């Protein structure tokens, strides 16, 4: 009986440690992605789109739209309350740049 109790205790302890480790890893990964990291990643995405949009296919634009949605909506919601007076206009500018790029690309596709 003691052996069974020891094994149950060891199992519960191992399970507890595993869950605690998973929680620690997950929360530390999220904490490493800061507001500034978000703005830099969004800016990098816009720069890449500006540089390559003239060669984008419809499929490329679909992927870019998904990425844009991630930055302009999902990630934005996580950080918008942390923005200072310089961050908000910078993010808005990135959003406008993408919208203009997309509009111009659609107009170019209509001409072809």
C-alpha cells in the first residue's frame, strides 16, 4: 500500500512540476514580445510589402492580408493600451500605408 501511495505522490508531483513548467514557459514567451517588438514587426512587414508588392499575385496578397489583419487587429488589441503619444500615430501610419499599397495594387490589376 505504501508503494502505491509513493507512486501516486510521485506522479502528482511530476504532473504538478510539468504543468508549472509549461505555464512558466508560455507566459515568459508572451512577455518577451513587447509593444516595441510589435511596432517593429509591423513596420518590417510594411517595408517588405512596399518592396515586393509590385510582384504580388492574388495569392501573395491573400497572405499579406492575413498578416496585416494579425498586426492591425489581433496584435494591436494586445498593445493599444500601452501606446504612448508617439506610438499611436506610428501604428496608424503603418495601417494607412498598407491600405494605399493594397488599393494601388488592385487598381493596377484592373488595368491589366
